[in-house]
C-alpha cells in the first residue's frame, strides 16, 4: 500500500469518526428505577438532561430516593454505553461482534 493510499484511508477513517460522533451526540436514553418512580434522561455526551421523581417517592425515605436516583443514572449510563457501541460499529462499518476499545 502506497503513501497516498494510506493517506486516503486515514481521511476516510477520520470522516467515519466524525459521522459517529455526530450520531452519538443525537442519542438520548432513559434510565429507570423503582418501577418507574425515578427516571433519568442522558444525552450521548453523558450530560443529564432531566430527572423525574414520582411525588410519592419524594415524600418517603430519603435513603431510598437516593438509591433510586443512583440506580436510574447507572441504568441510563449502561444503556448509553450499549447504544454508543452499536452506533460506532454501524458507522465505522466494523464486522459483527468486533469490540471497540471504549
């Protein structure tokens, strides 16, 4: 493979990475805990967009509410990680089952 072929390949890879980043920035996932008592929405850049807390839970035990919030955040982050890997794989045209390093 010549130098120009390598440069072209690098340019294509850079283009694919930019496409993947744009796709990831569009992602929004919802994490849920306490049978829907707490819901957290997270964007693809790991920024929390919103937290919704059922009124009954907010009046109850503070420790339980804190646990629900943590669980909903973790659920959202796990969903985001899974969806991010799927988007990266499809945009980067990786073979099925190939794991990304992130």
